[in-house]
């Protein structure tokens, strides 16, 4: 079982989860093509028994198109407190608490080789529907799900060697300081302007056009002004919605199309590339906020983070977002939407 430890120097929490080091696939090198073999893949149909109790399945009967299961080696788990009681009383200066929370895996497709750029719009919408269903289920337990982060790691440089398409959800009982600070910045903007910072940001990007890849009726896709990484791409909804849990069905379907088009465009420009993406949303129980907007950040892992970034948390981006956006715009983004 894991535990949360407070870093006294930064005020940020760290998860100590030693079981995760024993993940079997961590010790197996992927073959030359960077693919884990289908023969032993725990996410392929027919091996459902290899994953712990199913939390969600679509459709409910018959062959599944999307499944959600608890992570077999969780960073946080709902039963942490009971399984390994950790005293929250500080020992001297040191404060720890049980690693209570949720860590789930969303298996995006029964097809081991499926990719976002090539899946059907309906299949991607089913994945996004699974995100939303789990988000809604977990936000009802705000004590061990204060912050719900949905993310995807793709490629070894991005932190996964398991090539079957999957994403993850981690619900934490704490909101990290830097996220609190992000909210404080947005709240200050609201107090001063009576407007939502993120909606204004999207409007400004769309008006300036320089960093925009494309827009649809409901979404804008752009490389943010202060991009931390080359080809960092944000997808933002035009309808003010603080929580991903409140996205409508029609918006999910449009988001599926937008997400696929974005990946098609990035792949056209970059070839196969490792990436992380993260769905940012207002913390559970604070979803009526007028000053926050859920959004999806795609972070291509084309460069390594090095000493300066680790030491300063200041990123050095070697590609201007205006240039990368212009490059992708030259590759017919309208065609990617079809
Ligand atoms: Zn597989
Ligand atoms: Zn807004």
C-alpha cells in the first residue's frame, strides 16, 4: 500500500508506492518495434481475468469496446487506510497520510493496435464517455477524490511500455499547491474582471489566429502563447464548463472528432511521437466555479527535461508556438477533421 508524504520544503505531497516498482512489464524490454507482444497483453480480449474487477464496460453486454479496471499496481487505492493504517500524527517534523484515492485504467479498445488517429469517431467518443462516467462516479466521494486527473502516456519516453491503447485516472485526496495556485490566478482574474480567464484566453488565441491549428463550432485547438514544450497543444471548449464531468453528449462526440483530427495533424507533422495528455478539470465539490474551464493538454515528449527545468521549473522551449502552429496549419487541418 502506498502513502502520501509531505515535502516540508515545498509544501507539495509525494506518493511513495513501492509496489509499482514490481510491475512485471517494467522489467521486460519492448521488442525492436517498441511494441509489447499481443500474446501476453493483459488488455487484449480473452484475458479479462488478468485485470482486477471491472468498474465499467461499454456496451454492458456482449463484446466490449471500452473497459475500466482498477490499476493492478495502484499509486493510490480506496482501501489504503484499512489495509495499512498509517498514523497521520507527525513523527517529529514528518507528516504522512494513507495513500487513499483511486487509480484506474481505461482500456480504450479491444484492438491491440488501435490508435487515436485511426479510430472511429464513435469509438473515441466511447472512450471519452468512459472518462466522464468514472469522473461522475468518483466526484461523489470528494474525501478521497478531491482532484481527478485523467491522463494518457503513449510511448516509452512518455512513461509506458505497454502498447495496448489505454489511459488512466488518478483521484487524489489532496489538491497540490501548484494547482491551487493555478486556481488562485484564475480567481484573481475573475475578481478583477468578472470574466473567466480561460474563456478570455481562448477568445484571444482564436482572435489572434497565429497559434491556432483549427477551430470547430464547440472547440478551439491551439499552441499556447507560453508553450512549455515544442508542439504543446491545448483543446478548449467554447462553452464555459468548469468540470469535465459536465460535458454534454453532443460535446463528447465533437470532442472525439477534434481529438482525432489533432492527433492526425500532429502525426502528419511529427511521424509517430511519444506524448502525454492530461484532462484538467475543477476539483470535485468546486465545480460551480465561474472562473475555471476544463481543458485537454497534449504534451509531446520530443525533448528531455533536464537540470534547469528540474531546478527552476522554468521550461526552455526550443520551438516557438507560432512557428509550430503555422507548420501544422500548412498540412490541411480541415482534411484531418473529416
Ligand atoms: Zn493488447
Ligand atoms: Zn470560462
